[in-house]
């Protein structure tokens, strides 16, 4: 068994991208728990948080993410 997604809030679902057939359109947008990542791990994520983003950041993050999605998604 493997998880496919995580539902954090009713309006926020984190999809495990490795479950998709085609990830060529995807680029990391937010990385979390960076305070425990290995020093050599680097992602092109636009936003980075030592743990989870504060609740007041979620509206801004979801709005910005939705504006960056390709038109075909």
C-alpha cells in the first residue's frame, strides 16, 4: 500500500506526484520540513518552510499555485 494524496483541509489536497503517469508538466512549488532535509537536497520549489507553512500563508499559496498551472491541467 502507498498513499496517493493527503487531505489537509477540505479545500487543500496534497497529491503525490509520483503517482501520475506524466510529470513533465510538474515542478515543485512548496517544500516543507526543510529543517530535517539532507544538506545536499535541493529542489526548485518557489516556497520553502522549515516545517509546515503557517495557516495564514495557505490562501496566498493556493492562489499563486492555481495561477501558475498550465491551461491544459
